[in-house]
């Protein structure tokens, strides 16, 4: 592999579309063709490969990929030796928290993991499930499930360990949650050997900085307004405590321009209150990136 080429794993499947949008927000033109497993990116120093998240940490651990995005669940499942550099949790589809839960039929006699001694459990996450059972000193038969895991109890399995975002599929199949085995979010991982190479380590740091900056800006906006100098104190009391406003003088020395970054969900409450204390020309602007 060329020293000045970073091989980056892009997750195929449920994380794919949001990952592509994340890179676009971070300033990269990432294009994924329907037939190609080698997405195009407008950075000649990056080579992208589209791979299932389930396999991603293996290839990073082996050094075939320098870095990648995959779920914490698959890192834990595979137990590969990779460097976990960042939690990329974001308020976007499939980038929030997903739970791996142990569940059984609502009318079954199984209520806790202790009830599953000697029983059969179906799951796609075999390693994760076996470790969870070992932690609770339970011996049970764990079988790999190729899909439709939630329909297997009670005939094909006594219980399951499956991923759940809203719980709707579990409820539809009359399943009850016995335990939360793992809460997972997307993670940015890297190969230990890649991080020992100065060029690759620096390139990974720059890419990750832009991705994290895009995520940090996802729920925030910039508020800008003009207000009388005498009302600055009142406005500062209204703004959230974590806001760090910038105050600039205007041609009219009795007025100032104030701008600050706030959570978007607060804007509908803030703007009327700001107007009441004299703020005028209030503008809300989207933010693409915030780098602290």
C-alpha cells in the first residue's frame, strides 16, 4: 500500500446512507455507486472500500484497512484488536443508540438469563451472547441466526439476542425484553500499525476532525441579532449558560451585534424572549461544522 494513501472502510447497509451524508457535511464529495464496492471521494489521498459493518473491524485489525466506521456491537462481537478513536453518535437515522436485547415470548417462563440454563438462544451476535452468558455463569446453546430472529421463539429457540432501535418488531412478535446485552453506536476505528506511521496518523486525525465537527454542528444553529448596548446584560441572562456570544460594535455606538451558537431545539423559545428585550434583525443560520 502506498504510504501516501489512506484506505478507509465505508459501512455497507443500514449505516451507508447516513455515513455518506456525514462525509458530505464534513466537506467530502463521497459518491457510492449501486454496483461498485469502491466509492469515489474527492480526496486523492483516500481510497474507500464498501464493506459490511459485521466484517469491518477484522480488516482494520489485520491492517488491510487503515481506518473505518462500524458499530461498537461488531467490534465487541469480533473482539478484534483495533484502536477506537471516536464515538460518532449523531441525531441521524441509524447513527443513534441501538440496543442488543435478550428477549423471549411474553407468555414464556423465561424472565431472566438465569432461566435459560440449558436452553437454546438464536442470535446473529454469537460471540457477544456467549460472553454475556459467561458473565452470568449460564450454560446455554447459542445458535447463529441468518435473519428473522424475532420469529424463532418459541419453536426454533427459547430466547433470542437481537438488535432493537424502537422495540416495535419485538412487540409485533409478542416478545418481552429480559436484558439489555449491549448499547451500541457507530465508532471510528483505526489500525494500530497505521497510527504508528506519521503520515497516516496525521491524515486520520484530519479526517476525524472534520467528521466530528460535522456531528457537533448537527443540532446547533447560529443566532445573530442587533440590540441596544444597554440590553446586552438582559440578553446574556436569556441565552443558555453554555453559549459564548460574540459582541461587536456597530456604526451606531448605542447598538451592538451579538451572535452565538445555540441548540436548534431552543430557538423557538429564545427568539420571542430576545425580541421582547429589544433584539432586532434576529437571524438563524445553519452550521456545517464546529471544531473546538
